[in-house]
């Protein structure tokens, strides 16, 4: 617990930095063995007071201040060049037993733009999102990102191609978006 608090949660580097501090600090303070617990207590209080996100959180916050902000046009998202392919869906469909949850769905989502899927309750919006992200395998139709066919691929392959979904859990942790 001390390693995560000192290093910082939320990244792989945090616990690694915290472990290095917790292991190396006693070695550095070997001559002052009777004060070692006092130093750990002071270090823990300092981290909790000055860097509540840990040492890596403090470093991230300090380096973020030095970077120039990027200006992005309203409604657009900056993407890496590899993720600039269009998502194209044609004639997508799925049935659960005798119930057709989605039938003949086609759409195009341009990269960097917000695309909405709207409809009344029970229209199949979530089912379509589940097919796009690989949670469900469609019975018919095709899903393409650029020239890459994704229909029927595993969810992790679809995510690697740049298609993913989020769920309606608004906030899992109070300090994270």
C-alpha cells in the first residue's frame, strides 16, 4: 500500500517508482536506523500533502504545465495518423432466437467526428454498439475500418483497429474521468 501511495496509482510507473523509493530509502538511511520510521512517516505525509497523486502524478502535473496547449476545432478529436480510417457498416443484422434485434443497419462514421446513433428504447442501439465493438457477432452485414474487414473479429482485434465503446458508468473513481 505504501508503494502505491508514494509512487502513485493509475499508471504502471507509479508503483515501480514507489517500490524503488521504499527499497532504496532504507539503504540510503542505514546509518540513521533509529530515525528510519520517522523519515518514512515524514515522506508519507509529504506525499499525501504535496503530491496526492504520488510522485509520478507530481511529475506528470509539472511537465503538463510546460507543454503548449493544442487547439482543436469544436466537435473534432485529434487522432494519430494510423486511426484516420472511416468506420463503415453495411446491412448489419442480428437475431436472438426469433427476435430481430437489429436488421439492415448501415452507417458511416468519419474519423475525428462525433457520430450519433439515435432511436427509441428497444430500437437496438446498444445491440448495434455491441456488434461494432465485438461483444456480439453479427448474423449479417459487414463492418470495415478503412479497407480492413472487422465483422466477426475478436473484440481485442476490433479495439486494436480503433473501434471501442464505453458503458454508462458515469464515474468509476472520483479522481478519474
